[in-house]
């Protein structure tokens, strides 16, 4: 390879490090670089005859200290808390975060990601719309550091910061069964291509298949009316004759379910039990207070930010998974049919 053809990417590949590390070396930033790495890069540059193109380096290798964050639904308070946690860490570390919304659209998500790349962000935190890692290969091709938050990709290709959706949904499902319910009706947006919803749904299916009770799924979208949801709930609960617990797989859906049941004068928990995943503590303010799995989106945001900074500044490219602890909040929205009292 001639001197003219040699690029910073070639040097990075030969040294087995990221191009960001080479950029820091060329700019004299050795603070977080081991002596072995520094010596190795120096030797490769000298033996390869690489010549620094100052203009190209200024255009392509200079850090912007910008971080891109793309969330699936900016109207969800979960996303706001996620952003708040990440923003706190980035501010402390001298980075500025740019928040973008994919609106649960793969096309919109790609446009937003391409926009962030055009701004030459140093890294990205992504709450992905798709489960397929191949949809995000174009980011990997640029060498931009990225952390996946709240969801998972197949195959896993970046660090992931998420909740044990299956485990906590199973915990909630077992609690419903223990209360004596005969049927669980799950309400969710489209399950496919969303790992969090898929895992929550699968956990309940595995439980009911084991104990021999019934589980049904209602999938809704923007076109689903309140009356449609009410009619489906009546049909799947045998007009409230069956001991049915409604499980909202997302906090915003819980808000809608509570409003619908109130409008149609369905008593909770007397006629219908209600539980949810994705609580940000407002569920204890309604009457009755709702039993939920409470996540920690702000902690998730902080962990994601720290992991991304670690990738960018310490060349920690390990593909790992960090599970953020959640908790089961038992309140008043289920009936204990074995004791015939609210719990």
C-alpha cells in the first residue's frame, strides 16, 4: 500500500484499535492510552510511512463532543426519564446530547440516524425500532460508537443496557396466578420486532401453558378506538364473568386502559384486575393504585451514557449486556380470590 493510499482506518486496523484511538494519538492525547498501545501505534506509523493529512484530519477525525440519542416514542415519559439520566452524565463529561424521535418508524429512525452521522456525532444511544442488527450495519460501517438501550438486537452487535423483561414479566404473571385469576389478557402495540414486548408476552405464555389457564393478546395501534378495546375486553373476559386480569405491556397503554374502564364504569379490581409493566410511579396516584413492574429509566440512561463514554474514550468495544434492576410494586388493582379481598 502506498503512502498516498494509507488512511487512519488502515493504521487503526493494523494496530487493532479504533480510529478514535489513532485520532487521539495523532492529537497527542495519551491520558487514557496504555504505553504498549502508544508504542505499537508509533511503530506502525513510522514503518508504514503514513503521513498526516492535517486538513483531512481536521475534517474527519476531530471530536465534536456531540452525542446522538434516538428514542422510539418521545411522548412516553419513559423516554424523557431515559434522556434525563443520560444527559446528566454527558454534561458532567463535557458532551452535548442531541435527542431525536423515531416515532416507532423504521424509516424515520434511519433518517434520524443518518442525520446524526452527518453531524459527526462521537457516539449514539439507540432505542431501536427493529430487532434486526442488520438494519444498523451502516452505523457500524462508519466506526461510530453505539449503545443499545431498553431493547435487544439479533445478533447482539453492540453493548446493550436493558431490563430483564422476561424475568420480571414472569414474576408479575406468577403473582396474578397466585391470586386465583383464570385468564390474563395482554394489551400491547405490535409485538413483532420489539424485543421488550416479545419477552414480556413470552413470559406470560410460558406461565399459563404450565399452569393451564388462558392468556389472550390484544394488539392495538393508532387506529384502534376505545370502543374497540372495550368490546375486546368484554369478549375475552366473558363479559366480566371470568376472573380476568388485564396486563398492559407498556405504561402509556396502562393510562389508556384505566381511562377506558373508568368511562365504561368497569370496577377495578372488583370486575377486572389490572397490572402493567413500565411504571414511573404515577400508578400509585390513581384509584385504585395499580400493581406494576417499576423500571428505572433514569438509571438506564445513566448506565448507557457511561458505557458509551467508556467505548469512546477507553476503546472498550466489548459487546456486553447490563441488566437494570426493576421491582414488583404490589398495590390494590388485583383481587385475592383465595381470601376474597383486594391486594
